[in-house]
C-alpha cells in the first residue's frame, strides 16, 4: 500500500473501510521536523503494533505554537513527503490543533502509540481509545536523538 497524505475530512471514511476489512489501525502523532533515526525506529515499532499506521502530523502552525516561532525547520508538505516514503507509514494527515485529541476522536484507532517518555496517564486521547476497546502502547526510544538535539549541535558548530 502506497503511503499518502490524506485530507483530514477523508480519513474517517478510509479508517472505517479498513476496519470493516478487519485491519488493526495504529495511530501516532508528532512534528517530525528533521527526520532522524529515532523517528524511523519509533515509526517502525508503531507499525508493528497493527496493520495500518496513521501519522497525525502537526501542521506548521501547530508546530510553531508548540516549539516556538523558529520551528518548524522543514515545512509540513516536505515533512509529509519524507514520512510518506517510509515503509512503516500508511497514511498521514495534518492537524492544526496543539494536540491530536479531535483527530483521535474522529478516527478512534485500535492502538494509540506514543513514546515511553510520555506517562500513559498523560497521553492525549487515551480515554477515547480505551473506552472503545483499544489499547495504548508506549514505545521505548532506542536511538537517543531529537530534532532539538540536532538543532543545538548545528548551533554549537557555528560558534
């Protein structure tokens, strides 16, 4: 199945069809600003939790609200393009909100995945997923990398 950026208004219908086919839907979200080995490892592990991996990608507006006016470094279309070319990612949709709560409420995935740096109690959307018979699966980070660390290293190299 080819990975694609799906308009949010189309995603619910796609998810419903996949569920009627018996597919287990996994959802995660993030900024994925400068894609690195940590992201790739995380997304591969997320995909292993089910059949279809949907990535809620923070829009440029959302990233700027969360990370500050100098972010994102890579715009949303380019971030989506890079993600869409990873084997593990089946669908991507953008969201403008600070959190993916509305998106999770719309699609009700079978599995909600977040990094283990998040306490399960603090994972946005967990109540909705659990109330609908799904599960919340934290994933350990094996690769200690982050976009913030990359940016800091670049800044340090210019001092």
